[in-house]
C-alpha cells in the first residue's frame, strides 16, 4: 500500500459490513481503517488523520448523526453517512449534522465508490493545519505512518521489508485484531509466499523492536482466536 492512497475510516457496528466494505475499498485503491462504534472511532482519530469518514447512523451507544455533529466541531474531514433509513427527514437530519453525503442501505458498492470519489474531488487538496497526527506512539518507540519509519530515542529502528509491511497493515487498523490469514494474504500481495507459521516468526521479531518485554507484549498483542492487534498509546 502506498502512502499517497486516500485513507478512509469506516465506522459501523456490523462486523460483516465492516469487513466487506474494507475488502472492496482496499481493492479499489484506498487505505482503510475500521471502527466498531463512535467510541472506538474517537480513539483512532486521536492518532490518525483521514481523507474521509464513512459513518453508519444506526449504532449502539452514540448514533452516527450525533457523532457527525460532534466531528464537525473538531475537524473538516468529509463525512458520508450510511443508514437503513431512507426517508427525507432522516437525510435532512444527516445533512444538517454536517454530513457531506448520505447513502441509504442497501446500496451498490459501485455507487458508494462513485460517491466517495466525488466527495474527495470536492475536498480541499491541502489542509492548512492537519487535525490529527500520523505518528503512533508505542511506548519509547514511535511509528510514522506517512514515512513508514520507526524511531526510538531519536534513532531509526531498522525494519526488514516484511516488518515494514506488517507495520503498514497494523497501523491502518489500530486497536483491531488482524487474523493470521489476513496477514498472509496482505503479505503475499507483495510477492512473497508467506505461511501462517512464518507470520508468527515475523511477529516475534517485530516485537523485539517494539516491546520492553517481547514475552509479555503491550503494543503488538496476541488476541486469542482472532490474530494479532496493534494497540498504540
């Protein structure tokens, strides 16, 4: 994945929809991070900048319209709302909350793609002051997503090609488990013939460069039954 790809945040409480949208949009050339609810999205937005947020309206806890209204007070990032409600009143409520567009479910993925591209074309090409940082803090280590670099005590941490690719995958999905199979698929796209056992070995090596105690990882965690997860500060 290249650093020039538009970075999208998908916020939806339906795990299946999150997965389908992420796969479709990644294939369409985007860098995609997903969040399961507004609280999860806020944690992610505390450390990452996005080109567009795709936000479900009907979520447990804080709903999408309320979250969109709050976002408008803090950032100019474009927002597209997704909802099962297609009535005129609901569309108006979403637009009044500050959404840039509104798409009712069910929808054709191609229509979503066209609308996303239209919003990105209308969005300013350069922000005077970026709202969020693009550096993940991992204790004494810092990972710069834009540069693809890791530093510790102002010194560059040398990463192998596979370790660099793993960090790109994890940093696009902070606080979200990534399965071994997904890691194998992502790494194989780079031309390698990666297997799940080889992924475990690479994770062990990467932990040595991040963790104070690699045997008790704090930042590159094992999630039982779900894979691995990057949990930055």
